[in-house]
């Protein structure tokens, strides 16, 4: 571990970021130096200010790989910058596979500006990487799963509870969309990939998936208009817009409702309720 260069690198990236780059208010208090404060980076990285500050001050414990990954997300590092951070920390570069918790920085900058909107960033295998507060209130927290269950594609066929947010009469359509999406990913990534791991597990455990898989379904965009069955507010009819990252590995999904409709009023009410819970 190169403490001096690690501290210099973190400081340089922190000073290069402005509050508005990460969705933070600039505030009225004058900043002595440009860039983010240490406490802001710590909050964005889900760690204490003291812990982050000690790394920049070349003291304290050797940060773990998990901590470095959190800092990389907080500082909106590119994949190349994240790899450099790991080398400075004395770790091998994380394997560049499509299953990745590292949100691409351009995507993260767009996401940061959507705090009051139901939005989430997902991988191309249905793994939710981050959600706005309103998206969590609408769909539930989808970021806490582990293993194959991180993928909604897997949960849809392996866990009946994953379907509760969708009207029963639409389950067949959603299942076909998901199977088609897995066909696309499997064809692209091949054997030994994360997509193949999910497909093989589902073929062994779900007769429904196996039947759909044999049909080789091909459909359009997965995030089509949605009808969400919310446990407190009932049915919401929503539009789903998708922004696809240039490397095709991550998608930003934004859920909206037509103004003046009952669903729009419910979405506004849900935003208020989510704020009260916070």
C-alpha cells in the first residue's frame, strides 16, 4: 500500500468535484478550497468523516477492498480510476466482468439530479445498483440482495414474492420479457458468464423458465409501460423511460405518471410518504 500516493490521488479527485456534480447543494458557507469537503465525500461513500480523513492524512488502518470500492463510488471514479485506486491500496484490480457494483460516473451524474423522481440504476441482468428514495418507496429496496438473487431476472422465476408488485394478469408478459432479455445477454456473453450462471440455475429449478427458454423469445425494450401494484396505494399506471450507458452494461430507469391522472396523484402522495419516513 502506497499511503502517500493514495492520499494524493484521493485529494486530487475530491478537489476536482463540485457539489453540483454529485447532487449536493453548494450552501452559503464560503469554501476555503475548491471541490468537495472531506465530510461530503465520506457521506457519499457511506463511511465516517474520521475514517475517510485518516486515509487522506496517511494514517489509520489499511482500507479494505470494500471501503475502496465505496470511495470509488463516492468520488464518481471511472473504471480506470477505480483500478488505479485499488493498485495504490495494495490490491489486485477488480475483475472486469459485467456483474459490477461500480456505477459508471456519467450515469451517476445523471442519477444524482433525480432525487425527487422514482429512478434507479440497474445492470443489464436486472441487478439494482442504486435507487432514489421514491423508487424504493414504489418498488421496495431492491439493493440488498446477494448471490443470484441480486438479479430480478433470477428472482422472478425463483421467488414468487418478487411478482407481488405486478398485476397477476401481466405475469406472463413480464416473464417472456425477462426470458428474452436473458437470451440476449447469454448470446452476447456466452458460457461461463454471469448470464450463463443465472440461466443454468433457472433451467434446473423453474419449469416455467425452461419452457420460455426453449421458445427463444425476442422482444423490444424490457422497461415498457408498467402497472405497479403498490401495497398501500393500489394500482399505478406508469411510463418507464430508459437511458442506456454507452457500454450497454447499465440502465437508468425513470418511472413517471401522466399529469392529471390518478396515478400521478398517487405518485405525488408516495413522495410525501417517503419523505415522512426519512
